[in-house]
């Protein structure tokens, strides 16, 4: 795999230093791209590189680095060697000192003298500290230091996908990015190794996946070995411990006397991150893990567990200790296993949660262990196995605490795992009379709120959420659940700004809450921010959700689906499609959470915008499979998906009617935002009835985006091209490029009908500017604006359906007219367009 270089701010910083006649020190860990940056800059100024290269193997040989560049007379000393170098430097070269941290002391002195005595001192790269003499010379010469940044997740993904005929699954991109820390050399080595081992496979949806963890290639091992060879004893011991457990609490590091091994800058083997210590790169512990024997690992584990047990580090520290005990055969308490399984579950690590709770149950753990095992299996989409775990529980013999835990677990399993919301409420109704303690009442109220919001009952969800938040004795988890549900219910009802405030509060309060709850609150925040047209912050929140989640089961699907919303709003349809496919694959066909059916409808919407009718039909099937209740608001997603297929096939009237009907269903359930989203599609189709309904529905909603959509609807009703143009500009300024494209396209159609040629030409340029910022899109508005003729709605619709391959007979059925009528309409449309009749 080749790394295509892209100019960055690092390049610009080097250029500025060079232009000012100052030496440029380029720093960063091995493989980060220091040499690549140096080469690219020298090429850009039309010169040749003059290399002086340091080597760890020759570090003890005086003048070894310089002698490789020019003839050296050892008897002449540093001054004579500098003169030889100056004589060798022609006007068309730039000095590049590579791996300056490995220069022998004599070569360092020569380079130091060179830095202070030539007009263009050149570039110096270093992965570590340079000789003090050279460091002082650089300081005196006011050297510009450029720290080369690692690749971000998106850049890492782009680098990998540049060598693939397709896209890489999001979770695999995250795995590689975390393994390599965004180091380009490590990325290329890791992925090339995965390709060579046959671990990279292409799935049916044209997405590439890793069948196994990327192996560490010989080249990658050598990069790590070079750095580990220079490690201090404390650094190496830290890496060995990080190979067993990461991150390490700083207190543990201090207790073990290893604080001196923690680096303070990029390139360190172990780095501080808040109150913990993490590897400088994930590859270092992987290399050491392969080198450490089993006996030494067990000894390290015993020392580490002893240090973890000695500190009061909370649930995460206890989880580390229990995992180490299990992994290395050390004695483990059953209650500790159960408690740590709950911690793993809250973090979203369902595999670890199930493993620990299974061991606890097998070791004689009580109801708590069985409840935790049931939760882990239900959250993994295995609801029947979750029910089986609790089948023999004697409900009548349970005390209050156990009753609360049992009822909450069964209710959540039924609502989220089975989609049986009424059954979940029935469970809570059955056991709540046995509950007296305020903390347990808070849990019942929070779970009721969650079930009601899943069922689309906004009023009851709000009431129960506020009850949960209002019980001061309630646990932080249930308070956070209450805040999340309240924010989500308000968002759905059209109060996006209050939803943003409450979702922010849920996230700030939710440090100890489950990963599922925090992920849900962050998704709500993304959607509310989009409604308020704060697309930049929505991008940041979605990226954080994708980056922070453990990407397992529901949290991962939530992250991908949220990222897809943001990508869709920005016109990045390919990326949005990719995220939807990833979310659906994770959820599987057994999903009953409601997320799968909604994500499938979103995928169908992408197909409508891009004209992919076949992909839309597949999305309809996926949405229908994931829909438990086909009636009312819970059943709107398959209907939406079906309407989007008709849009992709060129229809206008029928999908517009379907969008109005879907909106009426949503409004009956107080799902105002969903109603407006459906009606706005009718507006994008030019449907006046949808526009009137949207204006009415938006009266009770806030949010800047909904305000723009309302103004778009009003301009559609009035057929006011200037107003359409103004709202298009507002969409464009806010970053909603697809909406801007459709609004300006409709303005073009009105101007064309009025014969206003100059306005048409001007707006066509504007339309194409916005379209260039999107992936290819072919909405009905765009197709209509591209027509050279003024067509009636019936002529446009028939022409559009014919252009995507529908026969006259198909079109007649769709429009509810005779085939003779269709032929006549098509004939007129072709004549107006100047296109020869083709059928």
C-alpha cells in the first residue's frame, strides 16, 4: 500500500522556516512521516536533498554520519570537516539531517557548526532528543520546530481505502487507527500484513472487512524494536505492564516506582492521559506481549493485581484487577466477578461482560450474576438466550432489591430485545407494588420512561422521565436515563433547543452511566443540533461518539447511524451509506430496538437522493424485517422506505401523497420532527399540500433548520423564485448542501417557466457550485431544473420514470391511466425537450 502525500499545515510551517532562513527541526516518532515531509518540501522548491544520516549502529563511531556524505580527514577536526561540507553544497541542494538523535557526537558538532554558518541551514529530523551541542546551536539559530501530527481516523481510513476497490468497515478502520496511533508507516505495514495473510475480505455489500486482527509485520516490529532498544528500565517495565493491562492508573505506576518511565511528549513509550498512563503506540505492548514468557506474565500480573488492590480506584480499576485474575488463573471472588461484569456492560464491552458473568454463574453466583448474564445476552441481540438464563427464578421469594433488579432487567429485555413494549410495562406493573425504597422507585420510573419513548408515547415518556429525575435518592444511572429520555421526547416533539440543554446535562451527569445511555444521549444531541442547524457541532458530537464508543452491538450501531445522519445532511451520501450498512450489519436481522428499521429507512432515503432504486428496495426489506408493529408510528419506517423507492424511480405524485399520510400518522403520536421530515420531502418534490401541512406543523416547533424548511415550504406555496433562492443561500451557509441544491433547483424551474433566462443561467451556476460540494445527487428537483423545456408535472413524472427504465405499461399502472395516455404524455415531453421519441 502506498501513502499518497497530502500537503498539510506541517508543510506550510517548514516552508515558512525555510523562507526566513532558519533551520527547521522536524520531530515525531518513527514512521510518522518526517522523512516524507522533508522530501516533499525539497521537491517543491526544485532542489536536491543532501543527506546526512544518523544510525544507531554507528553512533559510537566518530564522524560516521558525516563521512558517509563527504570525504573526511580525521586529523583536520570539526573545522576542516565543516569546510569540506560547505564545499560540497551547491546552490541546488538542501541539507537534510536524518535521524539526528542517532548522530555520533562528532557529527553532531559538525552539523551544529553548519547550522550557524550557512544561509540556508536546511532540515533536521529527529525521533528523540539530539546531542546537547546540536540542541544549543538550533536554539541559538531560532530554529523552527515542526511536530508532525499523526493521521486522524478519517485520514487513516482514506489512506487504507486508497488501495482498496471499495470502503473499509468503520470498526476495522478504528481498530487499525488505535493499533497504529495514526502513524502512516505503521498503518501501511499493518494493513499490508493483513492483506498478505488473507485477513482482508470483501463482503456482499462491497465493504472490506478484517477477518482477524492485523498481524504485526517484520517491518513494523523493526520500527518498534528500534525504539524499545533505547528504552530505560522503567520505560520497558511500563510497556510490559501495559501489555497486560491498559490504561494503567497513574497511582499504580507511582506505587510500582515507575513514574520516571512516563514520557511527556509524543514519541514516548508510555504517555500520561489524565489520571492514567497509556502506550505511546498500541504496537509497543503488542510486540512486548509476544516476547514475554508465560511465567513472566503471571509474575507481572501478580504484581499488578497487588498494586491495583492496594488503591481505591473505583470500578474500572477493580475491573482491570478481576480481568487479570481471570486471564492468569489467579483466585477471583464471585461477587467481584458479578460487579465487574456490570462495569464492563456499562462500558459497552458486552463480550467481557458476558464472559465474567458466565464464570460467576458457573462458580455459584446468585441472582445478580444471572441478571447480568441475561442483560449481556439481550444487549447482544440474543433475547431468547437472555430469557432462558432467568427461566427458573423463584419470583415470589425475592427481596425488594432483587425484585427491582429482576423486574428492570426483564422489562428492558422485552422492550429492547423483543420490541414488546406493552409486555415490558406489564412486568413493571406486576412488581412495582412490592417496591418502597426511593432508589428503586427511580429505577422503575426511568425504565418506564425508556419503554414509553421506545413505543413512541411522548407524553408518558416525559412524565416518567421527570419523575425519575425528581427523586433525589435515585442512583446517577437512573437520573441520567431520565434526562436522556426527557431530551429525546422533547426533540421528537419539536423542542430541539430544550432537548440540547437537557442532553448536554445528561452527558455531563452521566459519567457513571452505561455506555448505552450515554451513546443514546449523544445521538439525541446530534439530532437536536441538526434540527437547530448547528451542523459544525453536530459533526463534532457524532465524531466523538464514533471515536469513544467501544463499537460493540448497540453503542456501535448508534455511533454509525448518528454519523450517517450528519454525512447525509452534508451531502456525503457515500459515507452515509457506508455508515448505515455498518450499523445494520452490527444489529443483525434479530434487532427489535427500532434502530434497525430507522437506519434501513435512512438508507432508502440515500438511495432516493442518488437514484438507486434497487438499493432502495433492499432497504425496504431490511426495514420491514426489523419492524415488530406495522401499524401506527412504530410502523412508519417501511412506509417511508417504500416512498423513497418511488422517488428513486422517478415518481412524484404518489410518494408525495405517501409522505403526507406518514406525516399524519406521526402527528397523531406527537412525533412532530418525524412529521416535518416526511413533509419536507413532499416540499422537495414541489407538492403544495405537503408545504401547507409543513407550515402548520412547524408552528409548535423551534430550531433554525425547521425554520428554514418552513420558509422553503412557504416559497413553494407562493412559487416565489426569489424566496426560494434566499432560503437556498441560508441552507448553503449552514452547510445543508442537498437542501440548498433542491431549493435553488426549484427556483430555476420557476424562472424558466417565466422565461427569465438570465436568472436561470445565474442560478444554474449556483446550483452546480453546491452540487460540487456533495456526492452525486439526482433528486426530482435537480432533474426538473436540468430539463431544457418547461414540462407539466405529469409530463415530467412520466419522462423521469421512462428515463430510469420503466416501460409504458409500468408507467400507466403507476399513474393510474391508460397506456395510450402515457404514450401521448411522453410524446409531448420528448417534443418539448427536443429528444427523439424512443418508445
